[in-house]
């Protein structure tokens, strides 16, 4: 079962890398369908590479760490 605590712990590992470029990520919610909704913050919010960061970085890492994650979506 996915928990906010487990996802937050995984996001802590990613925050180190995002912070290097002045960015951050906030967990908004986890749906019953296994979709993790996040909000990109700081320089990540308006970065043209944010979709790559979301898919190749955040989504990939969370899906490896938590097989229950089906997708990661960005919310405003």
C-alpha cells in the first residue's frame, strides 16, 4: 500500500538533486489508482525541461521504489 510517508521519504532523495538547480517538489496527493500528484516548485516550476525531470527523474525513481505507482502527474 502506498503511503504519503513512503513517497515523501523517496522524494527526499530527489530533492537533493532538484535543489542544486534551485528547484523542489511537493507531494500533493496519492490517488487510489496509484497516481502520485506532485507540484514542482522553485526554478523547476517554469523550467522548459520540467517534463523531462518529471518523467525521466521523479516518475521513474518512484516507480522503481514503489511498484504500486502507476504514474506521476504534475499539478499546478
